[in-house]
C-alpha cells in the first residue's frame, strides 16, 4: 500500500518523465542540427549505384558539392539518377523548428546502435511532407535512418552509415529506398520488336546507394560552382 | 569483269536524278529533326523521364548527340527502305522500259554477271545512303548537341549506356540496318526482273513493306506464327544492340532471316533474269 508521500513522489516522477520526453526530441534534433551546421560547405567524391526496377544504369563516379543553406550540385557528365527528395530535405526538416513539431515515439536499436525515433509532423496542411520519421543516434547525435513521406514523391527511406566524418554528421554511405510507380509505355514510343503488348508492371521499390569519400570540408566553394550552366 | 560492270551500273545510278531523292530526303528530314530537338528537345526528354520524375531526379546531359542519333535512326529506318526502292526497283525494269536491256545483254557478259553487278551496285548505293544517315545523325548530332550518355526507352524501362559504350553499338546497329536495307533493295531488284516498267516494282515493294509492317504491328495471335518470319520484323533488329545484356540469339536469328531473304530473292531474280524474254 502506497502512502501519501510515495503517491506524491510517483506523480511527480511521471510528470517529470512526460516533461523530459516532450522536450527531448527537439533537443535531440537541435544537437543534430548543430552538428550538421558545422560543415558550412563541403565537396566529396561519390559513387552512385542504382538498383531500380525498369531502369538499367551502370555505377557512376562523380563529385558532390554542398554549401549552406541550400546549394547543392552533382558534377557529372554521365547521367545520374537520384531520389527527388534526397540530400537537402533532411537538413531542411531538421533546421525547420517552426513548421514541424517533433514528437518522441520510441527507442529502438538499429544495427546495435541505440536510437530515438522522432516523428516530425507538419504544423499546416500545405506542407508537402506528410510525416518524417527520424532515427537519431543518441550518442553520436546523427540521423542513422529516416523515412519521409511526401505528397509529391511518396515515401523515401534512407539509411546512413558514418565513418571518418561523423564529427560533422556527414555519412560515408547513404542508401535510399524509393517508391517507383508502375511504368507504362506505349509500344509505338518504345518501338521495341518482339514485344507484342504494352508493358504494365505494378509498383515496386528500388534502391540508390551512394558512397562518399575524400571529403573536403569547410575549404570554401565558390557560388559559381553551383551555376547550372557550369 | 564484274567490277567493271558494277562500276557501269553505279554510273547509271549516279546519272539518274531519282538516286538523289533518297539522300536529299534524309538530309531534309534530319535537318528538321535537329532543328526541332534544338528548339523543343525538353519535351521529348519529358516523354522519356516523365514517368519517373515523381520520385527520381535525372542529373547530367540527357539531350545529347547520342540520343539525337538514336532518335533519328528510330524515326528514319522505317522510311529509308522506300527511298531505296525508288532506285533499286528501276535497275532492270527501267532498262526494259527504255529498251536498253537489249543493248546491255548483247555485251559479252553473262546475264548472271550483269544481275550480280546490279545487285552489288544497289548494295553500294544502299551503303552510301546508310553512310549519309550515319554522318547526318551521329556526327552532326554530336556537333550540335555534344556528347554524353545514351538513354534508351524500351517497353519495359530505361537503359542508360555510358558514353564510351555507345559508339560500337551504333556501328553494329548501322551494319544490321544496312543488311535490312539490302533485303529491301534485293526485293525491289527481284520484282524489277518481272516488270517492264519502273512504277510496278517500286509500288509493289512499298506495298509489301506496308503489308508486312501492318501484320507485324497487329497484336493478334493469328499472326504470331508468321511475324518472326517477316523481314520487316527484323528491320528493327539494330535495336538489339541497345539491349543490356546483348541477346545474341535474337541478333543472329534476325541476321539469318535477312540473309535468307536476300538469298531466296536473289535466286528468284537470277532464275527470272536468265529466262527473261527481251525480243518483244
């Protein structure tokens, strides 16, 4: 039987826990944000491996440039395929403290790493993002997995593996899993031979794996690099 | 003797104004396509990538010389056979109509040699047309649109070929396109042996191509058994070189069918030309 003091303590403990849990997701994201903002600009050599249904593409090597807040470029003469909501969206979500509310959901262990699952919910219905789930490594203060559902692009799952640049929150390996809607093309447009009917394949998922190396962080990148004509 | 005779036949082709219709036609059509793609190429690109753009972003120069060359060949390869038939359908019937066949056959050269020289001449003419098509599409395409990876639209998806993996595919693609055009030239030449005027073989060749193309494109099971044996089905065999991985069985089958057509048609024309009555 609990006495009055014990009951009061229990009530206070529960209230305290709720308060802590209510505050911690934004605090956690702020820590991630601070870490990401350490790298004001960077470039890296990237290797893109595409494994998508309906698309055959050899791996390509290229160079990636980023400059805060939203300058991003992949310098390639080859054709590269990336998820539409790829690199910049996560930075934008983490940095936006006004339009999204962060809610703690649970604690999970992913690849032996203790993570906090934080949901970001838009504050208004005009946002393209419907829901963003972020698995945050509590120790290194980096996002190791995300699942962003948007109205325009469906759901994109991303997994991050960190190595040498974990101090800046920059990954060595990113794996995107994207929705690919059914592909339908008239025979006349493709002009294939020995195929008699229009191809219709149901919705599938695909993966885009990007390996990043040779980071050059905070060495300065001219704005002209991001010029579309370059 | 065959070389001299072939040279003479080439001179005859060169002196006929109709021989330049095909080449002029190709040049005009390619110039129009180059202009249209320069002005409105992004629309065509959206046809290729549009279905993926909801979730994917395409980086790099998609509209480049390699894609232009591919588009041009895809568009023109259907029409070039008609231009080839204009010239090769006239090689024997034209001489019959003008009466020069009698003079030609009084030369101390066998009829088979004469026919063979006409066949070789039509092959050389076809080669020049293909060369013209290759130059206009491949060289001018790269000149105006630059180089880059080739993105190919198939019925079951997209294939992106890296720039250094494209030239050999075009080379073999043009080679097999040449073989398919030689098939058309041989058909027109064979029909030419049966006629006393030029219009008949040319129109009949066009009619056969049209008929076979319609049968080949109709998705009816009744045609499934004959479709693989129509030469028009294999006129698009150049596209097999833009598959990944290459399907050598399909390529060799197409080559075998086209060579079989050429052999059979040439045999018929040899038989007919050697029996041809020229005294009336």
